[in-house]
């Protein structure tokens, strides 16, 4: 036989063997498990059930079924209108690599027998209606690389034995009803890159052990977590997303977070964080979203924020920040959303904000800021983005003036503030010297009072210097007492010739 004929014969044998190998029938018990799954999850109502129940699942290409080495290898029935319960018999598929049932309406408990599937690497049961506890037996699935149980109605505590799944890359338990502490044993998940425990009822401190994981995404938002943000989080070398918002975290923002050179999203909003904005946060050159709103942060916004040139969304609203709004915000050209509302900022709104050509949302309400009246274009810019900004500013009264009423008294008057929707008043300070010190002599009961009668010693020549400020009390839109800038000094001189 010629060499070419021999080669062709060998190739034909290999091809025939490969075909038989690829389409070899699976064991009957594995087919029986699929039939059980079909009827347990209302197979006749599935969105797609091509060829199911017809002969061998592999030979007949049942929808969503992949076979390998004469066994079921993958079941992918996600988004397929499965209802009913997940049968415990599914655990008999000991050669299964992936079980994808996400986005259906499967209910009942997760079968504890799944823990016997020690070869399973991918378990996707998210976006269903599972209830009850997470079986601790899942902690024995030693090959598991991805565990997705999000958006169900699971309750109870997170089993600490899940911390033994050292091959795990992604763990998503978000949007359930889980309570208790985050297991510190999660610090053993040395290959974990994504951890999502958001939107549960978890409480207690965040384990510092998490800071030593190679995480790229950490989502713990909308729980009841308390205590400080672990300083170990500054060790995240690869993290892109860090979302700890809507908890009860306290203390200061760790300066170590400034080491997260790849961080793109940082959400710490709606906690009880205090202290200044760490200057180190301005080192986060890759940051696109920074939300620190609804905390108790104080101090000013550092000018070094100009370093965050990729920042698209900045939210510092509902804090206790003060001082002038830094003009360097106007050089963050990628900004699409900027919210500084409900703080105690004073002074002029920087004209540089007009440089933000991509800005579509701006919040500066409920502060004590104004715009230079000589720059009408700035008014138009602000009114387009936030039409009611002017009506919520606590500004110093205008037209502060004096008038004599009799020989031993004169009247101080001013125009009523445009912002009277929330309670407050006006504070008058006085000094015998233009350079001070000034002492408060009167505070009005509300913002509708526009005059004050000052009694002085008659027939004595004296100089009086007055300043006035507006004050707005804390209210639903601002936790702070907001005090305006001082008015220009009003000089009043009295003497024996007054009124003669």
C-alpha cells in the first residue's frame, strides 16, 4: 500500500473515531436527570426547548446541552422561562463543568446536594426566586471558580465555609436578604477578583482581611455595615470599582485609598464619614466617578483636584464642606455631572465652570454662593443647568442702610432675602472700630424682618460700624446652618447735632 493511501486510511479512522467520540451517548442516568430537570421546571413552557426528550441529548443536540467525554459537560438554560424547583437529582451530574440557570423564575431552596458536584466550576443561579439559606455544603465545591446567587430571596447568614473555595474568582451574593457579618474567612479567597455582597442586610465591621485579596471589583453597598473603612484597602493593587455606599460607616476616609492607582469608581456616599477630603485622593488619575455625598465631611475642596482629568462624575453634596468653590474644578474637562449642593460654600461661583463643555448636570443649590453680576454669560450658563440655584442661596442682605428716628435711636434697614422658603434670619454685628472686633448685637426671628432700631447715648459723638449676615437653619435639603458672607461695613456716626 502506498504511503499516501496509508495516510488517508489513518486520517479516515481518526475522523470516524472523533465523530463517534463527540456524539457518544451519555449514561442513561444523566439523561434521566435532564428529564427530571425538564419536568421540575415546567419544560413545556420554556422559551426554547429544541429537541428535548428526543433520543440522546448529545446525538440530538438538545438546546443548551454540551457534552464532552461521554458525559454532560454544560447546561446553559439562562433566560429561558424556567419555573418550579431545581431538582436535587442535578447533583448526580458529577462531570458537569458549568450550570447556567440565571434569569429564570426558579423558586424554593437551593438543593444542599449541589455540594457533591466537586468538578463544577461555574454555578450561575442568579436572578431567580430561590429562598431559604445558602447551603453550607456549597463550601465543598472545591473546583468552583464562579458562584452567582444574586437577585434572589436568600436569607440567613453567609456560610463561612465559602471562604474555603480557594479557586473562586467571582462571588456574587448581591440583592438578597442575607444578614449577619461578612465572614473574615473570605480573606482566604486568594484568587478572588470580584466580590459583590451589595443590597443585603449585612452588619458589623468590614473584615480587614479583604484588603489582601487581588480584587478588581468590590461592591458592599446598601447594607448596614459599620465601623471604619479598613486601611488595608489601600493594598488593592488592581481594583477598578470600590462601592461601599449606603451603609453606616464612620471615621475618616483612609488616606491609603490614594494608593489605588487603577481605581475608576469610588462610591462612599450616604455613610457617616467625617474629616477632610484626603489630599491623597487627588492621586487617583484613572478615576471617572467619585461620590462622597451624604456624609459629614468638612473643610475645603483641595485645588489639587485638577489632577483628576478623567473624572466624569463628582458628587460632594450633602456634606459640611465650606470655603470658596475652587476654580480648578473648571479645568476638569471630562466632567459631565458636578454636584456641590447642600454644603456651606461661600463666595463667588468660579467663572471657570463655563469651560466644562461636557457638563450636563450641575448642582449648587442650598449654599451661600453667588455670581459676579458683571458676567451675564455666567448667569445664562447656570440658569440652563440649574434654573433655581439663585433662589436657594443664603446671601448677605443688600441695600444695608441707616436712618435717624429720634435723638437717641437710629434704624438699620435692609432688603428682604430672595430665599425665605426655609427658616432663618439676619445677624447684625457691631464694633466701635472699623477693624473690629465685631460682636453680635441682634438676630432677627425670621427672614421677613428687615429693620432694627439701635439705641445710643444722646449728645455724645461716636462712631459705629455694622455688618449683617443672613442665616438659614438646618432643613430637609441641608443638614447645616448656612451663614452668608458678611455685607459691606455700614458706618454710622452720632453726635449732638443730630436732628437739630
